[in-house]
C-alpha cells in the first residue's frame, strides 16, 4: 500500500512538474512574442515622429494640409495612435492643432505649460502618462517654438486579444500603470515574468503572469500509478510539439524577414525610378528643342548662313536657361524656398505653356481647343512654375483619355472679380467622386505606377503664387485655377 501510494505521489508530482515546466515555457514564449511586438510598435512611433517632424518643419504656417494628410494616414493605419497634435510653446495662449481627423485640422484648448515637458534642443523627446491611465503621450521638439505630440492607446500596443485568458498583463511607464488585465481563472499560484522594452525614448515595462490551477497541474488520471508511463509519453510528445512549433515559428519569421527585405528594396527602386522619370519628363521639352536647334545650327554652318546660326544659338541659350530654371524650381519646391514672381500677361504665359505640350498632344492624337483672353491684364506669377502646372494638368488629362475615341481638351481663360480664371477640362471618364477630397493629398494616387506627387506639386506651386486650384467633374475631369490680376498701368 505504501509503495503504491508513494508511486502515485511520484507520478502525480512528475505530471505536475511536467505541466508546470510547459506552462513556464509558454509564459516565456508569450513574453518574448509580446516584447518583440511591443518593440516593433515603439519603433514605429519613432519613425512616425521623425516623418511628421520633417513635414511640420516644411510647413511653418498652421494648420497645414501636408501635416493633415500624413497624420490622417498614420491614425487610419495605426488606430492605437489616437491623436496627432502640434503645440506652440512660445505662445502659451495658442491653441493646440489636432491633426488626423476626417474633418481636417481642429484647434483645441491650449495645453497648460506645467504639463508640458522641457526639451532643450530640436529632436529631443519625452513621454508623459495621460490622466486616463490607458494612454500616454510622446512629445518631440520639432523646432525652437513647436512641440509635436502623439497620444498612444496603451491597450493597442499589446495585441491583448492574442494573449490567452489565463494570463494577466500589466504595462507600466516608469512607475505609472498604463494598462492592466487580470487572468480570468482561479489559480493555485501565479508565475510572473517581466521584460523592459528596448526603446530609450519610451521606457515601458511589461509584466506577464500565468495562472496555474490545481485541475491543470494535477488531472484526476495522474494519481494512478499505471498512468505514469502515459504521463511520460505525454511529456515527450509535448516537448516534441513545442520544439516543432518553435522551429516553424523561426522558419516563418525568417521567411517574413526575407520578404520584407525584398519589398523594401523594390520600394526603393520604384521610388528612384519615379523620381528619374519625373525629372526626365520635365526636361524632355528643352532637351528636344536643344537637339533640333543644334541640328539647324549645323546646317546653317554648311550653307554659310551666320544669321540662322546666331538665331539657333540664341534659342539654345534660352532652352538651356529654361532647363536650369526647371531644375531650380524643383530644388526650390523641395527646400521650401519662395517663388520667383514676375508680372506678365496671362495670354503670353498660357501661349508659352501650350507651346510646350502641343507636340506631345499631337503624338497622342488629342485635340486641344483654347479660348484665351484678348485683354492685356497682367498676372503676378512664377512663369516656369505656372507653365509646369498647366503642362502637368494637360498631360494628366491626355493620359486619362488613352484608348478613347476623339479625345479632346478645352483650355479657357477669363477675368472675373479681380481674378484670372483658367479652366482645363477633358471629355474623359472623370474622377471618382468619393476620392475628390484626397487627390491633392501627398502620396495619394489612383495610378498603378504613380507616386501621388504630381497634383500636390501643382497645388503647392499655385499656392506660392497666391492662387487656388480646385477639381470637380464636368462631363469629364475639370480643374480650375484662380490667380490675382494686376491691373494695367
């Protein structure tokens, strides 16, 4: 009897040890997985802060549509980021500008200066737990006068629905408790492990506990000495399954990392291709003109016509300057420099734009009908930028009508209430009405191979000339540009 009892106790103890060790192994696995997930999400926050800071520095006037576009994308794809805002620390009474909402930027109540961190130089960051213990805020000094703030929902960091219900989870920022979920099972005792996120700017600590119940550690069948062999077999099978899961998990992670590397490389190659294509397209006209005029100059030398030679060389100089101006405007756009404003007649500016695109339209079989004003009203514009906007809009219209019979574009200009109104309309399929509010957002595109930079560039160039640009459908796509008029002296 005593031997049987001892054997039963030993068998039960063996089962308890095996099941306890398995539970500890699962606890370690969940802790590692949750720690990796948490570290990846904190790194995403740092990347978002860097991208938003760059856009904010390029947008001195707020609210800024470029900041709104990026913030709206961030909050849409990362719901745990509940608020993106800028704070003017040099103006205590200035409202907090909240970005990312569906209705655009919103001016909120100023944040008390006592609740804001003190940061010494641009790029410095700080974190603060919110009054609601389920969230915290990250602050970054963008420049000497502005703070960027991201509010993070702590519950969204952990993927809590993935963690089994017998686990308790607590998340801390320093000593402040951000989130806590208790295990839903009665326990005999709890094993706990703690990990610290590998992120200096967001020093979060995670505590995960696993509950062990008596029925889990000592199933009724385990007390029978005859089931000791079965218990040993179960232990071996469980260890084998655990090793198999670990091996599959490592293989899946390796495959995922390889795929992400390939996608990142493809993205970089595609971005470089888009940039090269854009520069090549903008310079195609002046380069083609330089080639044609250089060939004419060679013929002038052969036939001894110095007058023609001088004209072609002068034309080459003009086209070379134009190419330089295009590159200069692109550089100025990227750096945010002021536009080079000149006073010209609207008809002259539009005639120059039409001259740049008419060859391309003829090759595509697109008919361009124009109605230009005979008035000598002048407009204050950056001529190269204006021609670039007109060229891009007409080219977009031509590309939208590829494969359509009798493609046609109408370019009209008129003066009304002190404004010059330029309209570019086509007879193509038009635009999706649900997307009209987003077509000027950076990086938004409906083209399979587009980058979403063409129309935002047009809007930025027109705004630098104190004008506006709008889009709508009118038996096709229709874009309207309004520019202030300078009355003739």
